[in-house]
C-alpha cells in the first residue's frame, strides 16, 4: 500500500491527513507528483518509451516521475524517481514549474536535472520503460502528442532557453 501526504491547492501539506494510492481523493485535496526532465551537458534531452502494457504504452516521455511518498519533499521525490526509472543520480536539479490538475487531484512539481552521465548507461525500469534515446531540444519541442505524452514539459523546455 502506497501512502501519500495530502495537500491543498497551494501545495500546503494538510496536517494529520494522508491519502492511499487507488482510493478516491476528495475534492479540494491533492497529492504531489514530481517529474524530472534530464538534460545532458551536451544539450540533448533524455526521452523514454513507455512499456507497452502501461497506459499510453509505446509513447515517449520526456520525464521520469511519479507520486511523492508520505514524508518526501518534491526534490526528494524527483531524485528517487529519476534513480528508479533511469539509474541516474541527480546532483544538480532545479524546480522549473508547478501545475495543478484539479481533474486528477494532482499537483505536478516539475524539475530539470543537468547531468554529464554516461549516455549509454541509462537503466530501464522493468514494467515502466522499454527504450530510451537522447534527442535535441528542437526534436523534443517538435514531438507531437501522439508520440509524446508529457507535453506540458515542452512548455518548460521553451521557457528554459
């Protein structure tokens, strides 16, 4: 069972309130999701192809990410998810945005990781991803929604340059 902290719409943690993955989240309450975009020091971005068994299977994601566990800060969540999904240890991350999705009761905190990791050493997470590639900024910005499911990150990429 995965337990999450509960937040209000302004990302204030609600004291003595937790949420359980899979249970309905009441209106006005949100859970924290962190995404982390990876840019190599050579200027390319990491994209990963979703496992075919997942929703949106076969499409590409420009981020690693997931729900914050109870007690995790946004930065801790982003670093953990990046390590789990790619094998990359984040040492240089910057928060680049925050998006509230009232429909899913989620607050997405978006991060950028700049790394000089070995580009051939990315580790795929079983059941999550099946491939990866490094693409230029222009390639990423021009990926369309039937191929890239994390479109909101394209906005942040545009704003970062």
